[in-house]
C-alpha cells in the first residue's frame, strides 16, 4: 500500500498523530494507542487534513478533551508501515475515504 502524507498534529520530528491517503482510496490514520488494536485516539484538528470533499468514513466518539476515538482495520502492511514514523505509544488504522455530497443545513430554512 502506498501512502501520501496529508498532515500531522504535533512535533516537527517523527511520530505524532498523522493522516495519509492511500492508493486503495482509503485513509490511514496514525494516533495514540487505546489498548484495543483497532481503536485509536486522535486530536480533533487532524480531521482538517482530509482531501477536499471527503471525510473519514469511521464513526468517531468525542472524548470530551479535544480528541476523537475511532476504529478501523489495523495496518500491518510492511510497505505502508515503512513509510511512517510511529512512536511506541502510537499505532495506525485504515478507514474508508467517503465523499461528502451534502453541504446544506439539516432542516429547511423555509
């Protein structure tokens, strides 16, 4: 799996929550471990790096402290992992890249 780096939150060095798009038309999300291999924690503002007109296709739960909890498929592909700098307290998951099709309000302004 080939990755294209989109952005990260944190230090200028390696590690830190990061977002990548893949050649599988998915996202790889690098975040903090939660104790469950398929679940990570990421800063809210990491979602701002998604490609235009798309979003992370995984349910996210607001932690109440400026982060989201989300789940996806744990990344085990050596090619993909070799392209990332992952700290010991981090891991990454693959989630669908979904297209955004509605930009209006939830109810009619009438």
